C-alpha cells in the first residue's frame, strides 16, 4: 500500500446514473468471483486432506487491482457502483472486499461437511469453531496480501459501517476493523515499488449479536465528494482508460521503462497540494 484514504458522505446521489455504474462495477466483481469459485475445489490433496498453504496463497490468484475498497456489506451496491465509476472515469481496477467475504461461508461449509460431523451426521460445535478459526485466519491473511498488493486503499465510511458515538468511531464489523488495522501495520511502499513491480513481473449479520470496536482512521487521508469531482475534472481523458497494469504491459512491449503518469497520480498530487 502506498496510501490510504477515508471517504465519507458518499451516497447514491453522487452518481448521475447509478445503474450504469453498477453494471460496470458488477462486471469486475463477477470476474473476481469466478476466479474464487474456480479454485475452491482445488484445495483438496490427493489423500483427501486440504492444503492450507495453497488455500491461503491462492485465495486471490490472478487478481491485479489498483485500489482496495473496504466497506460495510450493507453498502455493497453503492460500493460496486463506485468501483464502476472509478473504472469508467479513470480505467482503475478495484478489489471489492465484500464480494469475497461470502466465499468464507462456502469454504466453511466445505470443511464442515468433511470434518465437523459425528458418526450420526450431527454437527460437533467444537469442530465447527475449529474449522471457522482456520477459515477466517486464511481469509484474513489473503486480505492482508491484497492490501499489500494494491497501491491505494479507500475505506468507505458510512453510517452503515461506523456508528458515531461521542468523539470515538465505533464499528461492528470485525472485517472492517481488521482491514483498517492492517493499513496501519502493513509496510508503506513507494510508488516506484508498485510501478516497477508491475513492469517486471461471511458475512451473515445477526441483529441480536453485535460487538463494537474502536476504529482509528487518523492515519488515512480524508477524501471528499468534492475531491472526487475535482479529480475527474482535472484528469485528462486523452490518456485513455487504461489500468495501471496495462500501462506497464504496453511499456514492456515497447521496451520503454519510463513510468507513465496515471489517474491515481493526479489524485495524489491534488491531495498533497491541499495538505498543510
């Protein structure tokens, strides 16, 4: 991760055509979901056991994203539309975390079916908890890897994800709490590390169960709706809608090692000029 942003006060009114951007965002989300679906059955070893290392390292294979979007599952359609907006306006590929969380449930069922029943076919609570701890550990590790791989992280802070209380933000999603914590701990990389690397190389909610966490976002740069609109206005469309990874592929074909100024650079420079 090079930089993290916290985006507040975005809602459906931000989009001039919500369905249009939602359709674009869903195409990317569906592509990522198909990748995950294709590998779930490949976690089994020949002897019938499951390969934990393969599960952890291959959870997000072949997913190359520019931006990691962290958000509440309740805002999923809003965030998918936002990902579509970023794709349409800037050619940026987004990794939407909530589109992946559900696969932890699929994996949980797969493991429970094999390991968590007694001889009579009844679920053994202790084994279910043990399986759950493995699933969430692997997913958490995979999400950390994606945060590390993405140049930019944007946390979508809405009333559905954070409960304002006094002066401290309270959050009830353990996934968001974990992801924002990761953005504080993960090694910050330079832009060159991302650009050169690319050049060469559950979520069922229970209304009666709620645990709150204190959420510290002071390390994230504030991002506003006005910033998003200004970013779109200053971005020269003549550059074309090419994702970061495709920029590098084009450069590699032409043996040109010069780093191309991308859509994200316009955002970084604008925000840097506003920070005192």
